[in-house]
C-alpha cells in the first residue's frame, strides 16, 4: 500500500493519497485549504490517478478544495449524510470565533456526492476502506479502516479524521459537536481496535492505538466511563 500525505493550508490538515502502489489509481482523503497544487505535485511524483475523494467530515479545513479536485479530475466525493450541508454553508458550523472570518463563504457541493454509510466497505482504486460512523467532532464524522500492507509491517490502519489524534481527540465545542457522542465513538469504534493499528490522523503525526490507549487521557476516560452514554 502506498500512503502519501502533506499538511494543507493554515490549519495543517493532513491530506492523504492512498493507492496500491506507484503509477496506479488512488483515493484522495480530506483535500483541505490550499490543497489543489500540492496535491497535484504529490500525484505527479508517484504517477497516481485519483478516482474519488473521501471526506472524514464536513469541516472547512478538510473540505475546502473538494470541489476543484473533484471537478478537475472528474471524480465523485464521499461524505456521511449527517454532514451534508456543511460544504455549502461552512460559517454555520465553525463557531462564533471563526465564523466572522468565513462569513459569506460558499463552497458548492461537487456534482456527485455519494453517502458514507456506517459499516460500508468502499472498494476504490484497489483499496478497501471500511467505514465506521464516529460522531462527536461533527454529527457525520467517520473513520476508515484499511490494510496498510508491507510498508507498515502488515499492520492495520485507521484514517481517523478529527476523531483521534496523537495525545488528543477532536474538539467537541463547535456546532454539531458532542462530548457524549465522542465518548461513545471512542468506546464503540476506537477502543476495540488492535493496539498495532496505525492511526493516520487529520492533524499531526502518526500514532498507534496501543500508544494512545496507554497515554491518551481522553481514551483513558472513555475506557473507564460506563458504556451506553451518548445518544
């Protein structure tokens, strides 16, 4: 498996290209702000041809470039239905501090937006992505499990979006966020994963489930909390 990434824009959102190998088709994950040109360079370096964009959630820093990327390569986008509408009216979902900076910004949806449903297995570009709905950061946040292959010693991988970071989790204080939902997602989706699982987060460095289980205070809280909390 070939995994390439770069931090996009002022928010440093990790944009990923995932492919079976060089000079093959690929899936683009979370093309954020100012991502069009660096993504084009990344794709050209490895001779990759994108066939789809997958969005882990609807926040602007993960979706800003989805329209030009989808239009430029004539490919669909995938987004969980609970986050539909976030692309076209981003100011509504980013809280009072950021909203004034992006007031009036409109990001028209790509022509073809397909749903990400919990438990679905997407077979795209020779890559299988298993979708798990993991609300908390947004109502439609998802994580995507995949086989990372020999480059990662055969470990499973998790494209975690803003659900889980090295040492932290996604903020829950923006519109559509909920700590109760995040807690349930950590309990039901993240904690059952194998310790060897490599986490490819939406921001910051790679980590593993084992490392986070041992050191992440939010996972510790989820592990000790009663099951069944949240909606």
